[in-house]
C-alpha cells in the first residue's frame, strides 16, 4: 500500500490521518469551494497547501491551528490538501510542501509567505498584509476582482491578458506558434459570453503567470470575424477551442469558472512542459532536497564509467529521461549515481556492489523502497513504475531507517573514464634469473 497514489488512497489516508477537522478554525478548501470562499471573498486569506504525509506539514499543523484561532473574525485561514487536489496545487504553482500563499486585495495575484513557521510569525505576517489591504482601500486603489459581478460592472477592464484575435491576425499568431492557445469564440450580445468574460479574463492573467506565457488565452468576436467562425464551424456561443502546434484543434468542454479553465490550461502546460531534471547525487543536499520534496524519488545506480564509457552511460541516462518525461505528471524526483560512489546508499537500498545498472524508487517520508527487478530498459522501467503508480510491487525498509551518509563527489564531466596512471618500474637493474631462482 505504500506506493498507492490517486483518489482512493488519498481518501483512505485522510480518513485515518487528516491534518485538520471540522472542529478547527482552519477552513478546509477544495476545488469545489475555493473560488467562492477565497477568490470571490472580500477577506484577506492565508492558505496552506499541504500533503498529509509531509513531515514539515505535520509539524506546522498545531501552529497553523493556533494562528487560525487567534485570527478568527479578522483574517481567514485555510488549508488545501494539495496531494488530493493536485489541480488546485498546480494552479498556484505548488512544487513542495507546505506552501503558504497570502490572498490579499487582488485575489488573482497571491503572494508567497516566506516567514517563520510559528503561530506568532504567521499572525504577524497576516496583520501586516491586512494593514496593507486597508491602506490600499483608504487610498482608493482596488486590488482587482473580488467577485465576477464587480468585474462586469466595471466594464471588463481587467481583460489585459486576453489576446484579441481577428481574421487577419489569427494564423500568424496561433497556427505556427510553439505555444498552446485556448481561444474563445464569442458574440457581444450573448449572455453566456458575458458571464464567461470575467472568468476568462481572470484565468488569462493567472495562466500567463503560471506558465510564463506558454499557454495563451484569446478571444475572437465571431460576429465580426466570420471567416474564422466558418473555418472552425462555430455554431453556438461561447465556443472554446484548444490549438496546439501540429495538431487539429479540439473543443474545450470543461467548466466555465476560472479555476476550471486554469486547471485545464495547466494540464495542457504540463503535457508540453519539459521533463523534471535528472540530477547526479554529488552531495547530501541534492539527495535530501529532491527526496524530501517529492512523494517518490527514483534513484538509478549506473555502472562505473570504465565499464560503459560516455556513450554507454548516456544511453542509460537517455532511458531515464524518457521515463521522467512519461511520468512527469507524477511530480517525482529523478536522481542517479555511479556504482561505488555512494556505496552506503547502495547497501541501504539492497543494491550493494553488483547488478548494475540498478534502480530503486524511494518513499522518503516512510523510508521504504522498491527495487527494479526487470531489465533497465524503457519497457522494464515502465512496467516497474506503472506497478508502483497503482499501488502494486513489493517494498522494503531503507537500511538503518534513514538515508546513510552521502559523500560529496565531483560531478561527471561527460567524458570517458581514464585508468589511474601507474609509476613506470625500471627493470634494467633487476636480474630476472635470480628472481626466478628465489621463487623456486
């Protein structure tokens, strides 16, 4: 059960060991209530994105509850199980746990909380943010959307990140673009389009920020740009289509709230994003930071460079990179080391001195691991990781119950290995006949 991921396992885990309950002053947030509770709220919110299995989150929990009680009626304090609700975590760029965000005047521009993990530090930060919010209101500056109604009444002035496209500009912007485009075809008189407008505008801003502009939200007035409407068979409004380079456009048939739109955009982004980094274990920091930040870290021990040369090693690394790409949505960490460089680590993972290349998937929070039993190939590794992702496969405790000492080593320079240089022995003064007699 150690490696089970997905809704079923998270639900079972929460039932047994939820970090928060209804009796706390911490408000549990989910994709179903986040928009209404936080985004459309006039209140200042502090939101923790956590995973139930994360040790740092467990240590923060009593402090977070204490802060929530102290701030009751003044500042809202919430928590999102981002392991269970990965789309919500992804929407706000959560890459490690716990992540704390402050949702102030402009709910679409959440700030990262970088302060201490004590209730005193959290309360101080909340009151400081509250003071800024009140000062902004006093000076007459509005922080953006507090509700969809406000945006529509203000004439949709926040559409700055929605790209308006026309018959003339569409092809050069969209068709040959390396970016992903979500395009809304609308009619100015359409009521559903007017309802969508503030959601689309808010999503455009958030998506631009989260994807560094790699996913773009656009709009086409189909009553004016009839060539485009005809080309894409637009029959009703609003119609949203997704355009990706080299593929036929597909209809977006998801929800119409900003959180729905953002979640789909981030899925599209992750589909097109580069795979996670593959790091060599050159220090304890590399191992700890990677394995602590991810649910699983996949560690490969590759043969010594003298056994494979650079080309052989690169072929193994290529296999790992392909698997990292295939499983990138799992947000696992990926590491490798050379046989013998971290012999204590090898022993703790049951590899220990033979059978290279080898691979172990380690769950650092429980200090358990599973070993690749099949071949170190795309097919063998894929089968191994697929089994783990559905909760199958045998596991064992890491030797000693913790990671052993990791040695600092020089990173591989990408070259073939060289045998150590030995001193030349001058045999000119040695009487080989005498040596032979002594041996006899």
